[in-house]
């Protein structure tokens, strides 16, 4: 008899919840998520990774190794984007060379995520999936991701000013638990509005002229809190309102819709797109300046090529707009204290500027 | 009317398209200034004007642009997004135009290639020629002539290398990497000089007939989508039976290479070494590594 097929995937912030939800609804396979990211994950990942590959590769590889140790034997990698699209082949090769036995599926093998390629890959994983079910639950998951992102935006704005400690995070946990139990569009939407109301009722103590900071930069470090050493948490503890653009719903559909509009907004600086999120980040820098934010934090993994191409332009945009900006480059061995010190200095500077 | 002078930085894609670009502008009757080989001054200028995390080839490019800045009317800075359908290039090439434009604020020529959006080479050359004020007919005939010349020179190089492989009995090493790394004074030439001193025949990965590219790439990396990396992989597959060893030349920290080199290193069966070059001046470490690699190859020869 064939061993039981257990499916697993790498981490990306809280998005393991909708992905797990989707896979549970669609396939008959057992779904386990990778163990939460720890120092050990990144150590394992960097041990077997190429030298100067970007950090997300190392995190993903660490996730895969840990989940394979836990018994998974079907792995999924997303793909698409700059270097990210080629992760899967190299990771598969590295893991096979390490002696693991597993099936490996990439959602996007060529450049773009298309519904068709998504469909074909899911069919390969489990040929018994019905097409109707797939469409129904895929859109439900996208909706769930969108609701999650909306709430996250609200949390980021207000979490720095909560009066009762951890009230936001506790409620968020409760909300995510409840999302996984939903059955259809109506019950999901009901839950969303219920929790939205409850979030608004949470007590906050927010001054009118609080510091507002925008986070721009590469997508993985933006969305996976561990890889940016909980930068957002740190900012929240300094009583700062945070605005972050990158989330999965942005990548899934907003990005391609906004491309032309964004490019026109920054035509003074940019004639073409830069690849991955490069052009988007230049747009965001300009947008944050025009909206009167107090500072910008740019984060990326070490050696992220699209961002390196964009940074000189972002620098010029910020010079023209007289906007303070700080750049963080994360690697597997970045020291947490160093980041904290720089962040505190940046915070002091912003406060002095504000007067 | 004064002749238009066009500056071409001798870095990055210059090594790939030099025949095409130079003969195109010559056919149009423009004057061309090409920056000199990379020297210490150019490298230092380049480092000054670029991010410390960008790759060595990119830093060198910035230095070359800076050298040309007050010596010509226009600088040719290509913007290449995609040169084959459904394939990609390193994002540095698509950022290059806007990057240079923002850092130096100089007249650049619009040269934009994006095959996925139906902007092919002919289109790029036409818009470039039109922006300089030439007529359609002149541009198209100049382009066609230049293209033929490029093809001819390329074939000549390939056949020269073929005859070298067939005739010589010395140890042969395949120098594999992007052309802008292989032929740059500060990257590939350093290795080349050491190899020449040791009396070794050098085979270059870019002198390669792309007839069977797809099937050859499939042997190592079926899903690779970087056009230039595919060419390197294919040439390694093509030449691995006729050479004694392979040296992979990479500039630190090249994005696409970091992944595609891993695939190559894990799949190739003959001796292979990966030399990662950065802006550090001392080349003693390089010398040691190349010499020990040559020793290995010589021992292997003796044992056969």
C-alpha cells in the first residue's frame, strides 16, 4: 500500500490559514503547515542554500526541511516574480540531493500566475478535484485573503495606541480561527463585518498628530514578520501609525490593474517598469510624500536585485520631497540589536523633525 | 550639420551587442565614442555612484557612464525587459535606463526591448533612430546591414573556436559566464591572463551556436527562464565533453547566477569551479584557486 500523502507548504506571515483552508476543502490529502519559523529554520535553510541567494530562499528551504522531517511528502511552492520563480527547481534539486523523497509542485512554472496554470497544477496534485469546487473555493479564499488584509490595514493603523495590551492580536487570532470554520461566501462576509465592528470598538488612545510611517520594499520581508525581525511590532511599541502596501491581495490582482496609473504618477522619475515591485515602491515613496507621512522605511533581503535597481531612484524621490528614509537589508545573520538601534535613532530623528 | 556623437559604455551588454550597435551607428553616420577598458579610476567612480549591494558588473557600468558623461551628445543605455518570448532577464537590465537617468541626468537614447509586449529589436532600433532624427528608410537599411554583419562576425568566432577545439591537444578550460564578466578587464581578463600563462586553451561560453539551445538546457535546468543564463547552461552542456574543466565566472552578488550556478554545480560531472569576483583588489587568492584547479586537471590528464 502506498503511504499516506501529506501536503505542506512554506510560511508567509498569517497566510498559511487561507492556504490550509483551500487545500483542506479541495483535496482529500492530509494538510499540515510547516512548523513556525524559528532561528533553527533559518540555520537549516542557510546551511544548504547557495551562498548569495536572497534570504526568502533560505527561509523557504528551512521550512521545507522541517516539514519533511514532520512527515510531509507533497510540497507546494508558489513561484512567479523575479528570482522567486526559479526557487522551486533549485529547492527540489537540493532537497532530493539531501535524500528526501517527496513530490514537488509549482503553481507557476513560467512567468505569470494564470488561472489556467493554477488549475492544471491542482489537477496534477489530486486528479479527483472537481472543477466547480475548485472555482468556488478559490474565489472564497481570495475573498478571505482580502478580508484579512483589510483588517490588517486597520490593525496596523491603530495597534500602536491600544490601551489594553495585546487586545488587537487576541481578537485577530479569534477572527482567523472563526474564518477557517466558514462554509460559504455569506457566512464569511457575516464574520468579516462582525469582527470589523468589534475591532472598531476596541479602546485606543490615539493623538491626532501621531507619527506616521510607511513601510515599502520587497514582498517577503514585508509580509513575513520573522524575516524582518518583527519590525512592525517594534514600530507599534514606539506608538507609530504604520502603513504598508504589500499584501497578497495586492500581488494577486491590484498590482496589474494599477500598473499604468502608477507609472503615470511617477513619470518624472520613471519611464519604464523595473521588474518585481521596483516601480511600485517608487510610486509608494512618492505617494507617502504627497500624503504627508513623517518617514519611510525601506526593507529588503540582501542582494534583492529589483530593489537595488529601484533604491537610487527612491533616494532621489525622497531627496526632492525632503522625506527621511531608512534602508534595512536583512540577511540570515543580521543582528537584531543593530536594527533596534538604527530604528530608535530614526524614531528620535522623526520626533525632532515633528517638533 | 554637426555629426551626432554617441557614447557607448564598454560594460554589461556592450560585449553582447557591440557588433550590432557599432555598425548600426556607423551606417547612420554617427560618431561613436566607446569608453576604454575598465581601469582603476573607472571602477572607483563606479563604486562611488552605485549602491554598495549592486553587482560588480553594474558598478563597473556606472563608472563607464560617468567617464562618457561630458564627452558625447547621447549615451546609449539600453532597457531590456525581455528578448525572447516568455523569458526574462536580470531586473538590472530593465532598471538600467531609469537608474542612469536619475543618477546622472544626461541625454540618453531610448532603446527599449520587450518582446512580451511586441516591442522587438527592429522596433527598438526604429524608435531609437527616429528620436535621433533619421528617416525610416535609412534606419531600416542600417539595421539590416548591421544585423548581417553581427551574424557574420558571430559565425566567424564560433568556427574559430571549433577549429581550436579540433586542432589543439593542450588542456582546455571552458570559461563560462556572462560576456560582460568574461571580457571585462577587472573580472574575466584576470583569470584569462593566469590561464594563458599556464599554457592552456580557453573556450568561451558565449561563442556557441544556439541551434540546439532548448534541448541542451533541458538536461540541466528545464525550467530556467533567464535568457542569458540559459545560454551559459546550454554552452556548458554543449562543450562539457570536449573540455577538461569548467571555470564559472560570477560577479558578486549576481541574482540569477546565484540560483542557476547551483543547478550547474550540482549537475556537471567534470571538474568545475566557481569563481566569484568582487571589487577587492588583491588577486593572490584568485591565482591560488586557478592554479590549484589547473593542477587537478593536469593530474587527471596524466592518469588517463
